[in-house]
C-alpha cells in the first residue's frame, strides 16, 4: 500500500507539499498540484482520513437540520447537499426535528459536542434569534427558510415575487374571487407568499375577503389542504381560483373539488408551489412555482464549505431564480 512518502517521491516534491495538496491549500502551484494528483492516481494512494481529521480537529461531517424528511419538497434539496458534500469528502448527517424547536436546539448541540463541523438549517423560524448563540461559534447556513434578524448566510428564492407572479397570472385569467390556502407556521416563506397574495389584490383594486384566506397545518399536509378547500368551496360565493402555498395543499384542494363535483380547471383554477414530483402524477397536472431545490442544496453546501474554511467575501444573502410553470390546473374564468 502506497504511503504519502511514496507519493512525494513519485511527484518529486516534499511530504509537506503532498499534505497541502490533500488539504486543498491554495499555496501550491497548479502545475505542482497536477503532478501530485497524477502520482496519487498512479500509486492508488488513499489518505488516512481518520488520522488527518483528528490532527485537524475536524469530523468531515456536516449536520442537516430538517423538519420533516418525508415531505417531498426536501428530497431534492437533500440530494443536492449530499452530492456536493460527497464531492468534498464530507458525510452528511440528517437530524429530523418534526418542527420542534427543542429538537432543533438538541441537533445544534452536536456542533458543541464536536460531532459535526457545520450545519445547514432547512426550516428554522423567521424569529429564531436563538440560533445566534451557535452561529457565533460554528459555521451555519440557512437554506430555504431563514431568521429575519440574523446576519448569517442564507439561500432561498424570492417568495414574495413568486407569489405576485402567480397572482398576476390568475388575475390576468379574469379571476376576481381568489382564495389562498396558507399556514399559521413561523416560516418566512409563508409570510412572504401571503403578503404577495394580499398586495396583489390591493394592486389590482380587488377586495380582500378574510373568508378566502384559509390556514392549513404547519407542515402543509394533504389532509389539511383538502379540509381547507372544502370550507372554501362550500361558501355561497365560492372562489373561482385558489392559490396554495405548497403543491401538497394544491393536491388536497383538487381532491376536495372533485369530491364536491367541481371541475378543475373548468370551474376552479388551482395553483401550487414548489413543483414536487407529485404535481404531474395524475391529471390535471398542477400549475405551480418551481423551486431549484437541487441547486439550493448544492449551493448551501458550497457556502457552508466556504465558511468552514474561513474564506473571505462570502455572499450572505443568495437568491436563486424560480420558474412559473403553467399546466392543466389553471384556465380563464368561465362562471
């Protein structure tokens, strides 16, 4: 089995230079890095990661704090994080919290216990100032959701703009009685989507009806979306369009409409959000906002990796573009 000394001899460099290449230090000339890498490949050298990590006081493990890994929205984000981490020789540990703040704190305690080098938070509340205690000492990145008053790195889409894109489209189809299925959770994305809904109605001089604003469960469950839609669609002057802040809620709304004999999109337009795989599993395919989930995951790890390596000039507020995808669940008003 080849040793680091063998690699140094093959590349005609010092053992220290090989070590710097393995640790990805920028002080090594590109041509030297290439020579060392060729020597590593030729000799099939495999560094002793455990020993190296112990010397550097690192675990090569990152922590992912997730609220509900069964939610399909998170699957592509987790895949992006996992692939990016693997490319940098990191392992990813997922800590499922079920939206419990106490469990979020327990998860971050793993940083204090030296079981992970940094953390990516997928759904911390917008008022979670308690995270400051950990972010002062450890690299932390917020992905998708973020605390408004914390000056730590975050990455998301523009949820407000996405909501106004939806509303402008629906209003352009001629709909005036537009409802929304939102949530009473503490996520910034929820607040911004609801604000986009309200501001769009005001902008187009449409009346805001409180009875058209329904609150689903904090985790956007299918059952709660269906229940909300039932209430909305049995009103005397039922809405002709429903903007749901997640695709799972939209699926619930379409199911409720079907059970009530209301056709989508002929009698009711339903818009979702996220573009999870379920949106095209059965007809009508759901018109929705597509989030770049995989890219959100990859980019969140890239930022975390930069923080763990104390890189300078890190952009702390990254916004990735969303896409508005028009499918079968929306149509011009017909009643």
